[in-house]
């Protein structure tokens, strides 16, 4: 047998969730034929066959998580095909053997985790009660799952509803947010910006990008990466802006590269393309990596101020809230104008309050500039 393992999908992504198999055991496939679609933290990726041959075994079901380097497909070798070996017979025996070698909850590998052992009665009970064993924390020896664990999970599901494992983008968002919470020392500043002078149909996002460019150029420490373990700061010559995009699948942050060197027209075209690729789930993983600062324009939906999360190694994130009418004082008189609420969250391990305030001051001045 020959094994095809999950390849490195780029940008050091350590794992992927099986979204859809396009083949089944016993199929004859050609080289480069689509085998499976997987979902990573960044995008949906189609994985082609590395060779022509017959599929003996598929490792993992739809929804399973596979780590880079773990087997995806088992092929029949030329010798076995010529000798008439029954497809799948060896792989099924191997799978049974693997199940005898593991216990549920004992291995960090997701594939091994699904192949780990509980009693046949327990597996049958879990299948009958529609219980996902991966959602149960075993109380037996070495974390093994007992029949009583399964029965308790079934009672809990009947009362509160079955738990659903996070997958793909949402799973990795949860991981990233937890890491950010553990590592970052966040401080937020808030301010309202008078934009009454903006003409109708102003491209708000482009104005925000212009302001971020001006502020990063004046206070470059905000456009840096910080390694908290090594205590090293990496300043950036270019401003690569992450733009948060909300989708039904979760939050994506495509990166608009080198914003200071591009015209508004180029930036708008590039941003439209990134958002289109995100919506179609065709955006390359590389386009979701490497942001030096992030913009969250949540005001397109709702919300005045926020404390958006800084994701390491970045140092800061800008939030833009809902534009509203407000009473403003101009030359000693109260007038009705338009204001744009702004939030700046920064990592206080790196930037001082003075640096963050100066950044925000320049950002606001750019927005208020006629």
C-alpha cells in the first residue's frame, strides 16, 4: 500500500478539516484528479491526487480534522493491483488493528483520536444515541470513554441540546482569540471625529485607509510586530493592512498590501477583489497572512465604540463605528453635524500611552482634513 499524507497547504497551516470527499474506496483515480476539499483556518482548498491508482482506504470522515503529515488516502500498489488484491481488505484490517492500539482521549492526534478504543458496546451505544465521541471527556483510565460517560452525554444532550464542534474558520478564530487574550496587554482609546465636511458618497473605507497610512508613517511603532517570548520588536517599512470581513463561516481578515504606495483606485479595486475572494472561499492562504495593523469597520452594521482584539504579533487595531448625527460646538455655537466614532486598541507591552495618543491624534487630523 502507498499512503498519501496531508501536504503542507502553505503558510505553515498545521491542520485542516475534511469538508467533502470527492472519491470513495475502490475508485480508480487519475493523477491530479480532485480527491477531497478541506477547510483550513484561512480558506477552502481542493486537494488533488498525487498519482493514478485505485483507492484502498480513506482516512477520516467529513468534519474530521487532519494534521499535516497524517494519512489522507491509501492507494493499492501496482503489484497488488496486478495480483488481484481485494481493495480495502488490508486497510480495513489495519484500521481494526489501530483501534486496538489506542484509547479514546489518549492521543493529541485527531485521526488517532477518532480511531482510539472504547468497548464495542460503547461505540454501538454512541452510534445509536447519535453521540459524537470527540465531544466527550472520558472519565475512565487514561481518559477512556465508558458507557456511563456516553449515557450521561445523551442525557445532557436531551436537556440542553447536542454540542457542536467548531470547525474551520470558527475553530481557528477561537484559538487565535484565546491566544490573544493570554498574550496581549490591551488598552483602548476612543474619540469622535467630525466628518460633517465630507461630501456625499465619500468612500469611507478609503478615508480610513488614508488616515491609517498617515498615522503609521508618523508613529511607526504602531505598525510593528512584537514577539513577547523573545521580547523583540520588528518594525515594518510597508503598511500591510488587515481588513476584517464578516461572513457566515466566521471572521476573515484579508490583507491589503503596501497601502502607502497605492492609489485610492488601486486600493479600492484590491479590496473589492479580496472581499469577493473571501465570499467565494477562493482566497489564497497567503492573502490572509502578514498584516501589520488591522481595521475593523464594524460600523457598517452596528455599534458606536468597541475594544477590538489585537492578534499577535500585531501591536494595534483600529475600529470604526456607526456614523451618526450629533450636536457639535463650532465657534461657540451648537450645530448639527456628523461624527464617526473611532476606537484604537493597542498592546501596552510595546506602545506607550503617549505613542498611541499621538497615533490617534494624527489619524483623526487626517479624517478631519478637508
